[in-house]
C-alpha cells in the first residue's frame, strides 16, 4: 500500500436550516477543500461521497443526486454509507482508493441536509428499526440512546453530572469554531435543569439536527508533498460492525469501536493509545457518547472517562484534549458531515491552523471516530504529522 | 492556508419564509409496504398469538437467543428449532420518554425497556414497553417483570400482542 496524506480541508457553516440546497452545500465544502491546496476539480483522480439516510432528502439515489456538487461527474465516483459512522467511513474509502495505487488524489466530501424532512427529521429514523418486531412500538433514536446511556450509567455507577460536563466542555469549545451552530457557555447545573426528553437524556445533552457539508483532499506520497509543505499523514484506519440484534448484547460498552480502534492502532504501530495519541475527536451526538467512545477507543479504562473529564484532562489545555472542535454537541450534527468535520479538525490541529481552538504543540497525532446505525458501527482514523513507517 | 474565518452557509429564520424571501416547495411521499415476516419471525409472531415468547437454541454456541431466527449470526449455522421461553424477564435498561417517534410531546411518559427474557441466555432480550401506570421513579435496572397479554381474541400475531410488561410482584408467577 502507498502512504496517503490529507492535503486540504474545507467546510460550510453548520446551521439548523440552510438556504443552500444539499448540492450547493456539497459544492461549497468541495470548493474550499480544493482551494486550500491549490487544486482544481480537473486535477482529481477520483471522488468519494458520504451521506446518510435518503429519507432526510426524500430523494433516492442521493449519491447520484449530489454528484455534480461533489465535483464527481466524468470521474470514478462512489457514495458510501454506514449511518452516523459515514463521516469517517468515507475518508477510509478515499484512503483505500489512493493507497491501492489506483489514484493519486481523491476528494472526499460528506453532506447532510436534514431540515427538508418535516416536521422533524427525527421522524425519518423510524425506518431504521426492524419493521416487524420494533417499529410497531414507535421507537426513535432518543429512546434507544437513552437506553444505552442508562445501561452505561447503571453498570459503572456514573452520575448525570459526569455526563453534563461533556456538554459544558464541547459547547464551550465550539464558541471558537467559525462554523459552529450551538457554541454556548454553560454550567453543569444548566445542563441538568434542561428539559428531560427521554430520561436520562436532557435536551442540552443532545446534538442538534443540522444542514452542512465538509470535505478533505487526499494525495499519495510523492504527490502530497508537491501540493502542500504540511501534509497530515493517515497512519491507521479501522472499521467494524456489531450485530443488528442490539437487544441481545450489552450496550454498556462499544466492543465494535474497540475492534475498529485496534485495527487502526495496529496499522499505526500504536501500543499504548492513551500515551501515543495527543488528542481525540470521539463521536459525540449525545454527551455520554464521548465518554463511551473514549473507552471504546482505549484512551482510558472502562468506566474511567467521566473522571478524566472531571479532572480537566480532556479540556483543550489538558493532557488528552477531546473534541477541541466543539464536537457534534457544539458545532452541530449534519450526520455524515459531522464525522468529516472531526477529520477536518485533526487536519487543522496537526498543522497548527486551528486558530483560537489550537491545542498547544501543535499536537503530533490525533484520532477521529464516528458511530451509528443501530448502535453498531465504529469507524476510526488515526492521522499525524509524521509519515507512517510502512 | 488556514481555515477561513468566514465560512459559507446561510442560516434561515422564520421571517425568511413568512416574507416570501425564500421559496420552499412542499410535498408528501406516499409509499406502501407489505413486509413478509419471513420463516423465523413468522414462527415468533405465531407464538405471540398463542401467548408464548419463542427463542432459538444454537447448540454449537450453547446460546438461546430471542427473537427466533433462522441462523446463528456467530457460528453461521442454520437454526431449525424454536424453543418456548417464559413470559417473564428482567429490566436490562430503560428510559422514561416524553417524546414520540416523530418528536411530539407526551404528557404521560412511555417507559421503553430492554427486557432480558427468562429462558434465553443471559443478556438476550427484546425491546418493549413497561406498564405506563408504573411510577417511573420506582423502575430500576434489574427489576423483574412479566408480559401482560392482550385477550386471546384480539391477538393478531404481532409484537403488540404483548400490551406491555408489568412489575412481577415477589413470590408471584415464579
């Protein structure tokens, strides 16, 4: 396999409802990513597009629908999709395209326009549940994540305050992100006093629904160095799915995230993740998910993530900053674009270009992770300023 | 080149629509489906109609799973025989939810739960609802529950043939 680097990145604002269409948002993110490394659409070897359920747009063949905004016509083009895990799954596909030697460069763009689905995009999620054994009970994502959160809290004896601290940190971090939808200075008390939507989930522990797009440009070794003097190398990739029989497994721990992380770390030669990784962008659509995923990513032991958060270890100034971007809780959650926003953050942080959000250093190595489907997919990407050995 | 401080993307506000500045096209998609329950879930639903919760036994993995399935996803062998389980269980996890599937508010909350079914292997359960008249404050992980069935005549071979799961009073139904 050839070594592959990220050489450019770009993203739109994340907003509750955008004037721009899905195609226009996709174009804007792609254009910014191309401009950031001085490339033109004509230069691209291939294009990978990531977008989540067609039901949001009410448009089938969404990959084809968004082809032109993605700069993909007349080129080898693919759309890939694993629900919320898509934003990190798509750059993994881009990596494979380039690492294989088939292409020298790849534009990877992820987009979501959720607001088209009325009256609330949440309604579209009914169609992810089993049509015979689950849908007649009327479930939605808030329910099942509340079930997972309660299981996680019950097994480890975690308190609501522990979870609320993640909302405070991430929404605070997002105040420094120029694309953020919900940056806000909050207290733990304000989070705990917010409306209970599906106990133990409170309103301020949930990311918003959003419209937005984000993109990166990947290039092979030899090409990357000509496009930028600061390539950020992809050191490891991993992905894994657990069984869709989600009521037959223990939700307190995301084993599939651990498996995906082990795959990526093995490739990157990482033996002690908590020491060898400088910062992380774990997937945080709900506040507890950041903690759950830090554990799955082996950045701490099972049940230990709340203590790291309370001790400030995961703050931007701490030893292991998590979601310095502001995460999905703060920047917003246009499903596939949200995961890609995390990959963009790794790129900007490792190059020392994250502005007010910059982690001192700049950090040498970061991990981004996304998650989705029926609480069953983990997608992991490890990047750093050092070129991987193999 | 750093991330630009001004990024594209225009947030819309309510007045953008009321003033007619922004044009929106509204539509409704109608699609109808008839989902065949299939071989395994067909048996499961027939069991529910009789008032029995059925699982599948995988002799190779020494595991009894619920609901019934045609194959073991772990060892990938075909599963032929379904086994009757009890209609009692233990709350593995639960929520007290004030929103419906399409985000309408509920005054009286629903209590969805994962219920581990007695007779299945540990950790194997189903999604269902707990008795809506339970005081949510008294619901605990580990609480024992039993299925409350619809009357025989109104059962139709559906997951909703179980109305909900109610608290199993100690000493009863064991």
